[in-house]
């Protein structure tokens, strides 16, 4: 009869992430940001100890890049030492950010850490009281990219062992939001006789399947506006008859987007109370929050306030209050969108006059032609992510609204 086991499944720690684009935040907030991945790691260790798990799985991208800082390596070693004191083994596979050939000065980890040392799929056997309980399978990236379907290389070894758990840092063939590494089809995993697939690489948590469980835990700490909401790991419990997977939030700071309709606000100072009320109602006050605020209105005054920089002043005043609370809130970005009939009128779109031609032009033009020089710049491109379809759509809509607002404000002049 199988014995029960439990473990923590985490991935994409991205320790010592630089948090690009957020250096403009107040000093104490940016300092918290820089410490946030380590705070999340500490919470992960605490969760493993409190849950008294059998082992911990870390499925790739423990570090943010191949040249790991000494600070990140030492703090990770200390975390492993804390787990060693509670006899909790750690199984590690490296991914596309922390691939094996990238770091030539790796810190030696304690004896409870087991690392997949090459791209060949291999396994470790977890034993309890001398008895083999689980085989844990995986591989590490030797170089930045693995383009082959590694899932096909996983095979159960020694069927007499009760549990077989696979670690795979890669992505579905159909994924269009991330670079596709070690691509696989869901059927590749389902058709293998494994009890659990511990995935990594995709930062959005998702349970792809429940029988067997195939799970992306996401990263443990959001690092930009696209990585919103709770971030953390899964606590998995397996018995002869049942497997459960419970999400554990670990993030030290949470990114969130808040939308607020301010159509009823006739004066710009009315916005302050409305914004504070909305933030208080929607966000968890027990954790620090970085907020992307979206203001919408059917009144053109909103765009006028933005153009005259009244909104900048207002957001700054709100941040002066909220940024010094504990936990703090900080609006690091805002957008103002006017839902005027001018922008949505189908008749205007079809019209032959200048405004109609201008709106049609926005549908035809590509943002990439205007940003090509920036993204090809040798220094700048290191700090830029490729524009997604969503990014391009947002930029075009923002540009269209700004232009339409200027034309409306100056009509008749």
C-alpha cells in the first residue's frame, strides 16, 4: 500500500530581479521591491516547515539571469540550510534564465539539495526511513534555449516505487505569450504514467489538468504590471486514493489593476475621494500594493484634466498619503480613457472626411514601424520586452484618444 506524501511545488523565483521600469518609485518602495523576491523565498521556506512537507520542488529560473549575484546565491543557500535543519530535501532543475553554462562561480549548497546536472532526463529517489517512496524526474537547461520536446524523454523507472513525479520547465506548443522552450503538447504528459507534473516557466499559475495534476504554480513574486494578483506555490498532498493541490500565496508586494468610472465627477478634486474609496474597497490592505489605475469617463473633461497635468498632481497627492502607510499603496501608473461617441460611432468610421480617414488610419498603421529603432538600439533593447499584440493595441488606442481629444478641444479655433 502507498504511503502518503506531501511537497511544495514552486518555480520561477527570479531572485534578485531588477524590477526594470520601477526605479522612479519612492526610495523605500523601491527598496521593498528589491527585497521582495527574497521575502517571498523566506515565506516559501516557512510554508514548507509549517506544512511539514516531505520535500520541495523548484522547477527552474531560481535566479533572474545566468550571472547570479553572490547575494542571491548566499540567501538561497541559507534558505536550503533552514530546510536542512528540518530534514526537508530540495530538488532543483535550472531553466532558461539560470542555465548551467551561465554561472561559472556557483555556491555549493548543503547536502539536502539535489540538482539535475544536465539536459538528459534523470531521476532522484526520495526515501523515508530507508524506504523508497517517490522517484522525482527532471533535467536542467545546459544553455539558454531548449527547443526539443523533452516531455517525450520522460519514462517511469521502477514501477515498484509508489509515486512518480516529473519536473518540467517548458511551455505548451500553443503558448503565444512567452518564449516557447522545451515545447510539449498536453497529451505528451497525460499519456505518460506519472502521478504529478510539476511545471515551470509560465508566470501565470494554472492547473492544466487534474488527473493527473499538471500545474504551473506561476512565479512567487510579481515583477511588473503584467504579473498581477497573488503569487506563490502549491502544497501538494498525495495518498493512495487522492491528490490535492492547495495554492499558498507568498508575494511580498502585489501588482494590481484598478478601474474606476469617474463620469459623475464634475471637478478634478472630486476624484481624490473616489480613487481612495475604490482602492480601499478592492485591494487587500494587509499587503503592499503597486497599482495601475485606469480612469474612465464619458465626459471629455477627464482628458482635459490629463492634458493640463491636473491628474499628475492629483495622483502625486494621493501617493503622498498612501505610500507612507504600512502596508503601503502606490499608484505607479495611470491611464485616462474617455468613452465618447466620437471614438465609437460607426458612421464616423465610415465617413469620407478627415476624422473618418484619421480613425481608419489607426487600424492600418503598425506601432512596430515607429518603435523599430528603439528596439534595435544596442543599449536600450536590453531593458525592453517585445511588444505583445495587447501592448500594440493599447498604445494605438492611447494615441488615438490623445489625438481626438486635442482635435475636439481645439475645434473652432
